[in-house]
C-alpha cells in the first residue's frame, strides 16, 4: 500500500519511518496541506494521511476518489475537518487516532497555566537583561482554587489528576460523565455554574457544529472577573473577537491558547519573515496576559510514537479488509 502524507514535517517522517519497519508500507511525504487544490499530489497512492488543519471537504474527497484513493488516515483525534457523510457516500473509509498519550496534552496544559500565572516567560526575558525586579510578576496559588474542566475524557481526566495534586477543587462539565472524575473528588455542574465558580477554565472537548464558539461573549460574561481561560483542544471552541473584548474589559484576566480558530494559515510554519496578515492573532499578541503556543500540546516522543503506530495499524487493518475500531465512516447512520 502506498500512503501519501500531507502537511508532513521532518518529525513526522522520523516517527512514521520508524513505525513503518513493522508494516512495510510505501510512504510519501509532502509539506503541502491537503485540500481540493492539492489532492492531485496523491496520484498513484492508495491512501492519504492527513493532519488537523487539512481540509477534506466534499470537493477534496471527490478529487481523491477520482484519483483512486480508498482510505483516509487521520493522524489526530479531531475529525471536524472531514465531511464524513460525503466520504461514506463515496465509499472512502476514514480512520483516526482517538487517543494518544493524554498526559502529553495534559502536561502542556499545566505548563501554560503555570507559565501564565507565574509569568516565567516574562521573568526569563527580564533576567537575561539583568532586570531582577518582581513588579508585574505577581501570581496566585493554585492550591485551593476552583478549576473547571469542560470535557472529562482521557485528556481532561489526565489534567484533573495533575490538578488534584496541586490541591485544586475540580469542577467538570461533560454530556457523558466520567466515573473516574468523580472518584478523584471532581463535581459535575452545569456550564453556567462552572463559568460562574471557576478561577481557571480549561477546555478538553472535541469541536462539533453544536459547540462552535462555545466560549462566546455570553459565556465570558458569566465568568468570574479575572478568570484564566486555557484552550488546548480545538481553536473553534473560542470566539477570538469575544475573547479580545473580554481581555480589554478585564473580564478575562489570563488567556492561554495552544490552538487558534484560524491557525491553519500560520501554525506549523515559519512566518517570521512575513508581514502578519491575521489581525486578530496580532492583536492577541499585544496583551501581556496572553500566552500562545503553536499547537504543540501533542508534541512529545511518547505521543508521536503512539500516533505513528496507531495510524499505520489502522491502515494495516484496512489493507487486510478488516473493520478498524477507529474507523469513523461505519459509525454514521445511513
């Protein structure tokens, strides 16, 4: 089986080549993102491997079908970038990596919280200039604070375990309550109750049409003044314009983002020599109480190893004519 990778970076090739020693696929890597205009780069392949910011809409899927592509392997958990109904109509099987080292994203979440709270990024720059003043670096104890987790699946639960060690009070919201969250001492509430009570709110849910811009002006208005908001899940969960307004008013005291709703144009690229074209992202960067990282929550040795192994195992099951447990299209109702 020949697999054509899109949005491929050098680290993708390193980890997938290592995992492929057990499978023997023919792997082709290209930096271009997958869309209707680039789909032809997969000509001659049996499958494509796509990432979070690739666009697999109906037009792209139709183009892939015409090229003879049979399988689509997502090397990520999210699948909001794929028109699954169109894929099923075309007979394209879509698989994903539903979970990979949840501790990787959870630990990055805590890194963002601690960095933003204790201003270690600003302190680092100050000290390098021989400025040892503490003015502007005041933080707060996490111990005893209420932390609201929107989503208590594997990643949300991993975050909860760490925060439990810090002595935080855990609040959760999830349409599908997790007994393990309750065993940790967590308490489920409504979203409005979580917004109103939490000192820190962290998002750990998939992006769906129903929760797009879950964090909007109304939601922000229900939060404590000075709340810290952290998003390491999907950019579209946060209305960036509303967040900027809340930062300006002081409703949002801190904002940490590892994802951004328009990240497809800039993340995973070196844009340092380009004139910024995203006014909202540029505006975010001007706030001293905003911390942005470039979708690196997943970026650990363990997570990348697991992503590669699960992705190729999904494709091996498809090659053998099996029905992978991680297939998305067969789960759709006719």
